[in-house]
């Protein structure tokens, strides 16, 4: 999870990427997302860093910190019984 610093100006809303693409090329006529999945797909394709090591968690920088090794990674749920 990434929280912007107070000095960073971050603005995002569904359709921001498609709206900016339409401003760059008025003939593009890219539709705004109509549901959450389309909005997430749009933002992930525009800015892939937002995936936060979802596909390769072993490459996450926290894995190289010795005091965190095996603290959160590899945890399995215990039986409730």
C-alpha cells in the first residue's frame, strides 16, 4: 500500500486515464469505465506500480529485511476447530 507524502499532489478517479487520453487525441473517443473492474483495469494498465508485487511477492523489498523474514510471509490460517 502506498500513501502519498503530504508534499505529493495525487488525484485519481475512475475515468481519469481515459479522459486524459481523449484530451491528447480528440479522435480517440475512449469510453470511461462503467464499473469497478473496468476502472481498476484502466488504472493498472496506465500505472502498473499500483499492483504492489501482487504477481511476484517474493521480490517485495520487505522480504530482504532480516527481522521481517517469515514474519508475514508464508503464514497459513489455523483450523478454527
